[in-house]
C-alpha cells in the first residue's frame, strides 16, 4: 500500500476513533485506570416508579451499546497502533498482506480474506 493511501486510512481511523470516544462519553464514564474502558452511566429520570423502570431499561441498553462501541474502539485503536508500528496490512494469522481493496472497505481488517473465510 502506498504512503498516500495509508495516510488516508489513518485519518479515517482517527476520525472514527474520535467519534466513538465522543459517543462513549455521552453514555458512559471512562475508567481512568484503564484507557478505552468505559462504564455505562445510570440515567436519572426522577423518583417515580415509572421513571425507575425507564432508567433500568435504558441502563440495559447503555450497557449493550457501550460494549459494542468499546469493541469497535479497540479494533480502530489496534489498527492505528499497527500503522504506527509498521505492521498494518499484515494478516494476524498467516502474515500475508491483506488486499488493499479489503483495507479500503474495512480499515480495521486484521485477517486476509482466506483466513477470514476460514473463521
């Protein structure tokens, strides 16, 4: 992959990382001891019984959303670290180069298409 393409992917990943982090901060609080780990916040709608039910339901939703956003955040962060270390684009299983068109479509791809299909 040429330098310009790699730089463009890096910028895309950095933008996505920032969007994910902003979204995580909207519904959670970052654990200061573990960067990238967020705890969902408990909504507070009031003291009525119906409010408590809504808070509980929304907390369940926040837990699921935080979990998914954290998973994606970690994928993006891992891809950015690979770029920094010069290992981006190598399959994590077989070490062959991941096709540039695959990386354009899925910048966080850690596996080549052959290894991804085997999984």
